[in-house]
């Protein structure tokens, strides 16, 4: 396109700027101009203040005459674009009134460097602003995973899908499995170093987990918790998220929700319902949607709380025990026989 305006400075041969967000192989480092002399000449690309790149060729020293000029953009690898549509002009510009009709641009052929659209302007050009990209909405992560724990593993891995409390978090304990049973391996330290396993990968914020309890813990005044985790994350010395715990011991029947705040022993109770007896082969379901956590046993709602501290994280499982009247480790007598998690 040929444009001549009031002479505010030397006329310039320019092209449309290339966006600063364009791939590196598209951004030109120089331009090859044909039509000023018998051979093409190379002109370095100009980097504008907004980060865009374009041709700004000063025509001040151009001899009087009529020229038909085309240009190619050249990238950092030395690969050129197709030639631009030619621009014909007479120098010096005969009038400050814009003249000439744009030459139709042919359908561009994809090339490693950006195509060039030439025009002539007067004075120092202001680069065409690069429009701000429209933010893409955060995609919904629909994901699911289910297992009946078919392997014998310590710690649980199932092909790298699980992260464990001691192996990754260091301050907690690992979960192990034998066929049809995930169980805890907690050293009895009188602190909250729960056996913990959190799923890997990216999960959506709205999550539902269902797990089936196995228990044969006798009456002995022990604590034996089967736990579901929602929106949880684990790293060295740090574990966050929501815990739903159902006691598998018959003489300590309760259902509770707590928020884990990071360090071991740092948690916030969010509610407890007493008189909820353990059920061998009973199903615990916990879901979080928005900031609402709802808990069901065998399909019957038992608890509901609200908390907006954590907006993302992954599902998981856990276990906790304290010996009762006798110093007996009951961790092989309770656990989950199956697990299923979904998110969106």
C-alpha cells in the first residue's frame, strides 16, 4: 500500500509489524529489498517499543526516480518469506496527498518468516499496537480413577499414580496394599503422622471420592481411622487439603472433617458427628463442590460443612491409629477395599 502524508520527516518504506508474541521462526531479523538497484539489499529489522518487529527503511538518500519495490522478510535462520506485493512510487513524493491504489495481495503461502505488506509513510512511524490476547477460560478437568488395590506394594504406587506420606512428604507415613486392601503403616509416635497417599496429575476442583471400608478391629478403646482426602497436595514437610475420617474401631464411633494446614500436627477440626458406627463393607462418599463438603455413608448424608481455603488439589486416602488398652498394632485389620475418584 502506498501512502504519502505531510512531510514530518524523511519518507519511510515500512511494512506491517509482526507481533511480539509471534513464534521465533516467524519474527524477521532483516528484510531483503528488491527494486532499488540491480541486486537486492538487506535492511535490518526494527524492534519497536511495544516489542513488535517491522521494516522502517529511510528513503532520504534515494535518488530521484520511479521505483517498483518488493520485500522479503528473513528470519534468524536465514529463511525468507515469499516476496510482498510490489509497491510503485516516484521519489521525491510529488504531493503530500495520499495516492495510489493498493495492489491486491495474493493468497499467502505458509513460510518460515512472516509475509511483508509494504507501504510508504512520511516521518517516524508509530507502530501499530498489538492487540492484547483474549484470555482463554480455564478448562474443566474431567478425570476419574478407580482401583480395588490388586497389587502387593509398599508404598502404594499402581504405576506411579500415588504419592506417599513418607516417600514424598517425609513427615507422614506411607500407605501399602495387598490384594483388595489398602492399609496404613504408621509408626506409633502419639502424633498425627497419618499414613497418606495422594493421587498425581491434574484434577478439577469439584471432586467426589467413594471408598469401601474393611474392618475387623476388636473392642479395645483404640482409634482406627479410614480417611478420604479432597483437594490435597503433598510435598516435603507440607501436606494440605481436606480430610474426611471414619473410625473403624467399634468403641470409638465417629465421623469427622478436618482441614490440613501444611506442617505435621497442624490441622483445623471442621466438625464431628458421634454415634456413627463402623460398617464392614460400608461405603463412605465425600464430595466437594465450590466450598461445600458433603459426606455420605451408604448413600445417606451424614455431614456437610463449608470452607473456601483450598480451591484446588487432588483426591487421596489415608489411615490413622492409636493403640487401645493393649499395645497391639491393628493396622492390618482395617482399611479400604476399593477406591474411586472423579473430578470436573
